[in-house]
C-alpha cells in the first residue's frame, strides 16, 4: 500500500522577543510505501520562507530565512517483537540573509521503535 500527502502552512510565531518573532509560509510533500515483507519507505520534502519582525543589534536588516528539508526514512517491522528498526537520513539547508543563521545539516540515525 502507499500514500501521498501535500500540505501548505501559514504560521505566526510571537516569541516575546521581536527578532525571534516571525511570519512563515511553507509547503511540503510526502510519499510512503509499505511492502508486503514488512519494509516501509517514507519520503518528505518541505520548503519554508520565514520573515522575522525585529532587527538584531549587530545587523542592519531584519532576518529572512528560506529553509529546505529532505527526509528519507526506511523501517522494517519485526512481528515477533512488535518493533521496528528505523534508518533515517535528513538534510536541512537554512539559507538566511544573516550569515550567523546560514547552515547545512545532514543527519543519519538508526533506531528501534517499540509499540505498546
């Protein structure tokens, strides 16, 4: 079996500190597939554009971030233990007009998930 999802996000964050408060708009898309042998695959991609309200003391302009994220998740269900072994790979690219907020992150994780 498989599924596919699309989404649109509008958000406002008021942190109480003007240069952390922001308005964001984003889109995402995901796809998942379950094989008959207990293997599942999940893919997700998202993009968020965030405009921050206040100006930080060391910069002459307000912050504007564009965040792209990609996720690949594969899991295998172990029926006898009612558990899953999960391998995930994540990539995040935060492109900001302020250098201190620019970053690229790659994460790989292996975990065991138990259902109760």
